[in-house]
């Protein structure tokens, strides 16, 4: 029986001379000896870790030549993607403004003003256009790349689904459960087309066949990485930069494993991200939005699975992408832990992410991003060490990464932060009134700002609200039946259009729960209201000046 080759293996020369087959732990990989060989030509329907055959032996000169060809094709793909993204992003900026897909600063957001979203469109278009180039060229690499039809449909179809979901969310909004359902659909598409996790191999444990758990494991991996990238998208250039370094890691591992397929995908995505980062790095002129974060998360999750699948040794293939994606995975785990401790919904928003903590500690926006870039590079080096090393080297790399994680957690004061949040989360009487008032206010059909704030006065225990613009009070209202001097109250400040809304009430501090509830009310107010109040004030001042001049 002819020996099947792994469909994603880049080397295509026939074996020359005697081929040495693995011994311990690889009995299922001998020719004619197991079900793994019988499934050898199925597109990734085999276990993620132990599968396929060792790469065929090549003459040194032929191997170097093919290595240069793979690298040249990857560089061309990278440059094309970067060029398309850099040219297309200004067009997307104008499109986003026209559609009203802008992100208004304030609240838990760390930026000010209105920044367009939808930047993921430029990244997605550049990626698909760049990876299509090999297919337009009559070359062995192009034929090999587009020979993997099922895998290309899995990555392209799921990527387009995530791109479309993000676009609708950035323009109109999509409920959390609807996004989750679509993410599961994209992961199911990948599984159905053979991109799946059938088994994993862990250090000192060995191979674990997943069996019926293969489908939930695949869905969990894809959905988890998609949401991890989405959650870390909180500072200018952060999610894009982290994704870029993960692409570099996937590219390096694929190069070592001679997988031209993963090399081209990683190069195309890295180039698209780099072209977009010229506009997204602080100070950003556009955000990638959910359009970009969902798309990047899906493509990274699937290409990372492919990168692990081309590994032919018994080392921990699943750990390689897990370590490479260490920063977003770590941030997501902390977010889940934090919300569980505080008894809050899993999908609720807060300012407890690692990047928020760095900014709250006094780091500038740019320095916080650069620090997290450095941490991502550390994870990337660890992932490559895991891909190259034996059990001892893998253990050392993982121990060093754990030490780095503990250092980061201590540096940002995460444990102290959790303790403070838990103490602050004990509900006060004011918070209780807000929890009853806010849902009714959000359902109120009368959307006039004066009416909504009046309802807030009537239903809750706030004392006063004030609208300011450039330190000038445009409107102030003291709620009925309240007494006290302004300096005796705490003030919660929220961005509203080009001004700010200040809500005062009795208390010692503004708790996280109070801020979140009041932010929901502030978000329902028309941001143009501040401009109209400012125009009215200017008109009144002009009339007063004119009447004073006439009187004199």
C-alpha cells in the first residue's frame, strides 16, 4: 500500500534512501499498521497531535531551494496584504463615518472623541486578496496551497461569517447570545470540513483521544480564542499588535515544520494587520471594531490549529498555539474569574482588564501597549521553544512563562484589585434604587434627555445632574426634596457628545456598580443634546449682549 502523505506538508519530493520510522509512541504511524494511516489523506480528520508521517527525506540542495521558494512566496503575500490594507483603511474610515459606525469615548473607554470603527473590513479584504495571489500564479506552491479546498472553505467561510457578524454589530448592534451562536456556527463549519481537534498530547501525560469530545473541544477552542481577541481590544493598536506577533509565531513554527499552507496564511494575515496598524496605533484614527476582532480571532484560532497539526513529534502540539495566544487567553481567564467572584454576568463590561489596570496605574496609553507587546513577544518565544524542544526544554519554558505571569499579575496589583472590587460590590441603598430605576428608564418610550434625567431623579436617590461643555455649565438641575451643599456629594462624570454629564449623589465613593448603571443611562442620551444646549446658550448670550448695547 502506498504511504499517504500529510496533505499540508510542504515538501513534495519522494523519499530517498532508507526512511527511519518512529518507535515508541508512534506505532500507529507505521505504513500499513493502523487506522491513522488509513485516514492519512483525510483533511485534518486525524488527531491534532499524532498524525501523518515524518517529512520525506530530500537532497540538501533541493530542500534549500524549496525553502527559498516558500519564503519568497510568503514575503510577496505579506507585502501585498500590507499594501492593500494601508490603501484601503482611509476608505473604510470615510465609510464608517458615513454609516455612523463611530465609537464615542467616555465611561470605561480610554479614548476621547468619536473614532470610526469597521477597520476590520480593511484587514479582511487585504488578507483574502493577498492569499489569493498564489492561486493566480502557475507554481507548485500555488497548486499545493489551493489543493486544500476543504480547509480553505473552512477558514474563508468562517472568516467571512465573523467579518459579517462584526460589521452588523459595529453598525447596528448584535446581542451577545446572537454573536455566540454565530461563533459556534463558524466553529462547527470548521469541524465539519475536517479542521478539528481529535486528540491532544500533554507533557508527562501522553496522548488523550477525545472521541465524542472532539466537537465540543474544537468549538471551545475557536469560540474561546475569538472572544479572547475581542476582550483584549481595549487600547489603540493592542489587539492588532498581539495578533501580529501570534501570526509571526505561527509562521515560524510552520517554517520549521515545512508547512507552506500555514506560512502563506500567517504571512497574509500579518501583512494585513501591519498595514492597518499604521492607522490604529496610538493615537488611532480608526478602530478595528468587532469586525476586526471577531475575524482575527477566528483566523488565528484555525491557523493555530493547523500549525499544531503539522507537528510530527510527540511534544505538546496543542500547547504551542496556547502559549502563543497567552496574553489574550490570560486576560480572558482573569475576566471570567473576576466576574464570577463579583457575581456579575459573564458578558458584562468593566475596566478590570490587564490593559485597563496598566493605564490606571499611571502608564501612558502608548507605554501600556508597548509593555503588552513585550509580554506577547515573550509568549511567542516560549511557544517556539515548546515547538522545538523536548520534554525538559518544554518544562523549563513553561516554568519561565509561569514566573513571568506571576510577575505581571503582581505588578498590576490584580489580587488587590479583586479584593477592593469585592468590597466595593456590596450593594448600598443608592445602588438598590438604581437597580430598580435604570431598567424602567431604558424602556421609557420618551427619549428626550430632560425627561430621562427627570425620571432618574424621581426613581432613584440622585441629588443633582449637570451638563457641561469646556468647563461651562449648560444646564443644572437639583432633584426635588434634596438638600446639602455640592461639595458634600460624590460626582460620577460621563462623556456626553462633546461635553460631559455629571451626576451627584450622597456617598463616599462611586462604586463600580453605580458607574455601570449610570453609564447605561448616559449612553441612552442623545449626544447632540450638548451641542444644542451650547447653541442655545450662545444665542441667549448674543441676545443679552445686544439688549445691553441697545439699553446703553
